[in-house]
C-alpha cells in the first residue's frame, strides 16, 4: 500500500468488497480474447478436439463469473449499509478502498492485481498465435 494511503483519513474514502462491473467485463473480454487466439492453432483433428475442450472450460469460467456477478448484484444484504447512490462510476470506485480478505487496498490497485494474470495469458496467447501463423506461412504449410 502507498504511504500516502496510510496517512489519509480512511473515513472519508468509501470502502467496498465488491468489484465494479467493468472489472467483470474486462475479465470476460480477456478470457474470450484468449479463446479466440487459442483457435489460431487449429489444424489436425486431435488439436481441434483439445481446443474445443479448452474453450469449453474457459466458457464455463466466464459463465460462472456472470452468475456470480448477478447473484452479488441481487443480494440486498451486501450493500445494506451503502448509500442509495451505490452505482458509482469506475473512477470513483477505483479511488476508493477495496476490502480484501486480509487487508485493505486501493480499489484501482486491486483491479490491476485481478486483471494482470488473465491479461498476461491473453496477450501471451496472441503472441504465440501470431508467431505460429508467421512460421506456418513461412514454411508453406
């Protein structure tokens, strides 16, 4: 946590344990981006079968994220102490505090820590897919 975050008055900063809907949207988008680039390896019958299974697993995870997001949104006990205007913009949410299981951190930092692994995997899959297509084209396969 940043030193200035420890010195500021935490009572004026909104704290929440809920992720903003844009974080869920980014997670879903990055997962689908990874699936899209995984299909750049399509080839023989066995590869297609494995890609179909991997795509099914990733789509299942995306479906579970959507279900969890809707359940969290529908649960009235979570935001009972929150103000009526709880639909904050992403900028307001990111400037607030995120209450994790063991600590509190800035919500923007928490979003970055949540999105970084899937973003690295999606970008890595894109790089491998582009490299595979370049090599395939160069070898005339």
